[in-house]
C-alpha cells in the first residue's frame, strides 16, 4: 500500500508544458523507459550527459530538468517526463543511460 501511495503521488506531478503549450506526457520507469529514451533523444551522447547531470543536481540542465518528489524523482526531457519512483529506479536509470554519454566532448 505504501508503494502505491508513492507511485500515485508521482503520477500527480505536472511535468510542465512543451513549446506548443500542451502538457508533456508522463512516462513511468521501467515500463515506458525505452519510449522516453527514444522520444527525448537520450541515445545521443550529449543528450545522455544532460539528462544525467539534471538527475545528479535537480533543476534545469539545458533541455533536461529533474526534480525530487518524495523518495523518487522526475526527469523532464524536451518531449516527455519520466517518473523514477525510488532511489533504486534512479540508479537503474543512471546505469542504463551512462554508456550512451561516454566518449564525446564535454557539454
């Protein structure tokens, strides 16, 4: 019951609006992780580094932002947001995205 409360709290978050004024869709880790990564371009090294930097220090980091919510976090990309329900989900996200962000010039 306690985990359901946290997840429902994450789902109530308003991830902001995109440039067209529509709200960004909210995806949930891990079920929609592949979709979020693809639609926000996080397979590209520079985008991956921006997403990781935003998660490491919540706030705006270029086109990516993150904010802490309860025990979890929400990573907001240019197209959609991704809810990471707890620290374990955030660590899985980091391990998934880190290889994409290696080998290019600093951002």
